């Protein structure tokens, strides 16, 4: 509890920055895009069950493209705003450890992205349930929510680190999403094995099949890599010269 309390000021300030600007609203709007596809599906089901539709939509659109973009926006803005307007040195001069700064910013990213993603998935599922033979749609929603939360935890840490290393982190992140996750990650086995998309889908498939071992192993791998990225972000902050 004490550790969480220490993170609160940085997290609260960053969340206010997100909600006061366009970042949080844009994340929510992007998260609701699958609901539009669900509405089109309900209008014309084309002999596909709601569960099959939701699974295909999650695998082909949400995980490789929409989810990374939703996380990218706040994650690159968390430190990116301070870097662009030159206020990061003033932030680093405050009596706050680099670890608290990184974890506080990271917590803010998750507080904005995870609820937006879950809300979008819930609305999409609710609309798709109006189609014929909803069946196991509830289990699909649980699997999508679990995989999305873990993927957001990983990508949030990755993009937070990228924002401290690469000047145009948003552009670099977009190139990574469309070139690595959406394109190469689909077709090249070597790329697929180390992409966030592949591990997120393992979590999804594991939960959907009630295979705790597969889901937990994939989730643990993603969380360990996220922790490594956060430690590297702390190291990067410590290496930044003040003044």
C-alpha cells in the first residue's frame, strides 16, 4: 500500500494530462471501432456465429493493429510531452526516484488503456450477441479481456521505453505496429515467435480452451519482458543529463 501511495501523485498527474487532452478520448474511440464491425455483422450475419465472428475480429484486427495503437498513444505521450516541451529536466530535479517516475507513468498508461480496451470489447460483444446463436460468446469475452490486459501491460512498457530512446517515438511505434505486428508477424515464423501478437493469442487461446498452463506461460513471458523494459526505462532516465 505504501508503494502504491507513493506512485499516486505521478500517476494522477499523468492521467489528468491524458484526460485533459485528446489522448484518453482517442484511445476510447479507437477501442470502439470493433463495435462498428459488430453492427455490420448483426445486420448481415453471413452464416457465421457471433462467437466465431468475435474470435476472428479479435485475432485479425484487435490484437495486431487496434490494441497496439490504443496503447501506443498514451505510452509515447507519458514522457514524450515532457521531452517535447523541455520540461523533463525540471521533472527529474524533483525529489522523486526514477523508479517511481517510470512506474507512476506506466500505471497511468494502464489506467487509460485497459478500461478503454475492455469497454470496447464489452460493447462489441454486446452488439454481436444480437446475432443468431450467441453460444459461448461470454467465454470469448473473458478470453479477449484477459489477453488484452496482458498485451497492454507488455506494449505499455515497450512503448514507454521507446519514448525515452527514440525522438519520434509515435512514428517509430506506428511503423513497428504495421510492419512487424500486422504484416511480418502474420507470415514469417521467426517474427511471429517474438511478436506480442503471438503471445497475446496464446493467452487468448489458452483461456478459451481452459488450458491454464498455456495461458499462464504466455502471460508470464509477456510480464517478464515488460518488467525488463521498465528497468531499462529507469536506467535511461538516470542517464539523462539535467541542465
